[in-house]
């Protein structure tokens, strides 16, 4: 069974999520502040976290950073904050998706399923190790190393990297990337690509401001050059 950690200080939202998730055979833990969320995540090892940003003891972005210090669990932000810069900050910190309140339960559940799928092991058929001058990608093991050390990627960062690496040397269109990594409902969310490609460049490129491996084709898409 998939275990979900719900983090929100609004009891009615927690109750609605718990009822709907349990009705769909999910196991659910609930936290009402950031400290409790971090404790439950460490103790219960959820498969996905649904996280509000406006918590009473700390900002949700700090919870994301705390989780990303040791786990790649998918994190879906569920927040009343609509500003683009706040969404980018949460995604930059390591969130995998962002849903604004008020929200539709069906959409949230669909995004949750997609996040969990992205975190699942990939089929090893056709797997390979791709070596560049600054990092190595092991598609079978879902591992990336740079300078001999493991690089921590979120499930979404990994999935995006995987799609680009499996199409090495080829232009992958924006729409194709969005559909493959996030799903058909995200075909217009080009800001996601901008944020996540910037994260991959920061983690893997020698000079992120002048990328050699993750090349942008303006208005078209992206290309991975080994």
C-alpha cells in the first residue's frame, strides 16, 4: 500500500484528505506543523508527502529542505500561495509539484499518482551508464555521480534527466518533456521545465550559466549532449 504523509494546519483539509485517501486504500499519516512532519517522515517513510507551506512553526519550504537533506520522497505542495515566485521557490527547494488551494480532489489524487509513478524503479531494459566529462548517469541503478560522489536528485529531477539522457543528442520538445515527466495536463507548464533544468544544471554542469550538456533550443525544447 502507498503511504501518504499529509502536512497541513487546517483540520478540515486534513480530515478531507484522510477520508478520501483511505477510501482509495492509501495508508495516511497526518502532521499539523513542520516539526511533526519531519519526525513522522523519518519514522514512517512515506511514499509521497502532501505539504502546506503556511505552517505554524516554520515555513513549508524549510520542511522541503529538511526532507531533501536525506530523502527523495515525492513532495506535492498544497498551498494558498499563488504567486509565481513562491511556486518557483518551493520547486527550487526540492518539491516535485505544486497545487494551489482551493483544489479539486481528483486533480490532487492524479498528481499524487503521477509523482509516485515517477519515483518507481525504471525498467532496466536498454539501461546504460552514460559518462560525461563531469558526471556519470547509471540508468539501471537510478544514480548520478559527480567527482566520485553521489548527487541527490528528486524523483522529478531524475525523471527529467532520464528522458533527456535516453534521447541523447536529440531535441526533445517542450510538450513531449512535460507530457512524459508530468503528464498530459501539464503541456503548457513551461515554467516547470525552466526551473528543473536550472536545478539539473546547478547540480551537474561545471558552469551552469554556460551549460555544455543540457542545451536549450529557444522556443523548441532541450537536448542532452554527452
